[in-house]
């Protein structure tokens, strides 16, 4: 718990610095403060009692990675929803603070009444089944983006734990992850939140499960462009932050120099404090593409979340 407090203390210092530079982000920081605190509590609970099990064998992991398919895509994941319910409802409360009759409060009522099965919701999030989650949201009359966000907040610490449990004693699995050449995460398939530069090493950090990987070539993570259309710019001459922009596909990625890899719980803080880079990229006409879609075999049924 001392480590948890140390992380919260560091987050607080960084939030204060963000607000000092960008007073317009004060409300955003306040919301993130609540979400990060609850996420840390959830991560601690997950560490004590893992509420999810991925039904996959090491040999299956190797087959998937060889085919360029992330490990958890299409993998059956059993989730104990009742264990997670207090946290899921808590995230709704965090987002609804100051707006008791708003969308987040209405979502909370749907979850509390059992109109959305929390176990299936988290399993769908872990499998990155965005369409299933959005379809369910439309069926019950709530915001698809909000349901996706709440599911992701609750599933994130579980995804982090699952990727940390990839077999370390299986040399082939570790070699395939180490040699992963794609821009999407080898564990969950999400795009990275940003690239981290620690010394001469450049790693991509997954925006969902926080896995770090180092593509062997430096180019656009979205379309793999490595020619003149892929450019790296430093917005400020005194800044160690950079923007990687691709004129071929119009995508961009933030690249941050850090003394050490960012702890999982602080990834959203680092993302927020570098949001000026996002504004600069968007102002130049660049954007972040939607989450990559993967085809799965019919042997893995879509979670009952989409049933009406």
C-alpha cells in the first residue's frame, strides 16, 4: 500500500503541474483524480483475487502471435461480474459527479437493475468487442461511448494482470512478443497511448493493458510507412516530447522521453499532461484511427451482452 500511496502522491504533483499550465483542464483533472484512485483500488483487488480467467493454452498463444493475432482477441474469458460490480458502479458515480440526472447516472441504474450483465460487459471489453458493447448500449438507450468507457475503466486493471500472466517460461511466446512488429498490442490489439523513449530504447505502451513492446523498425504504427511520408517533429525546441506523424494515412502518435517506463496506473496521467501534443497534431490535420478490428472464428461465441 505504500507503493500505491507513492503513485498517488506522484500523480497529485503531476496534476497540479497540469492545472498550473492549463487552468482549463481543472475539471478534467478532478475527474481523472477520482478515476485513477478507484482504478488503483481495483488493481489492488484484482491482485488479491483475480476475477477473470482466460481459457487459452501456451500452444494457442504461439499460433495466434505467429498469425499476427493478439492473444486475447477471440479468446474465451470468464469474468466474475459480481466481484466487479461495486467498481463498475463506482466509475459511473465518478463520471456522474455533479450531474445526478446525466448519462452516467442513467447508465448506473441500467447496470444496477441488471439490464446489462457486468460479467459479459467486462469480457467483451477484454476481447475488444466494441461493436457488441455499442450495440447493447443502443438497445437499452444509453450512450455507446459512455458504456465503452466505463467497461474499459473496469477492464483495464484486469487486462494489465492478464498480460502480465503471459507464460514467462515459454521462450517461444516471449520471443514472439519481443519481436512483435505491428503497431497494435500483441496482447489485446489496442493502439498504444504513446511511445516511450528510455535512453535509446523506444517502446510502445498499450493504452488498455499497458504492455510495452519495441517494433524492430521505426515507422508509422498504423500503416507501417517508413519513407518520407513519416515524419517526427519536436513542437518545442526545449521539449523532449515529439510527434510522429504520417502523411500517408494521416495518423499520429505522441513520443515521450521518460526516465523509466510509466507505471500502469499513471499512464492516463501521462496521456493528459501531454495533451498539448494532441492539440498540435489535430491542428495540423492528423488524427488517431479507430480501434483495429480483428476477425475471429465462429468457435468463440459473442458474449450474451448483445442479446435482447
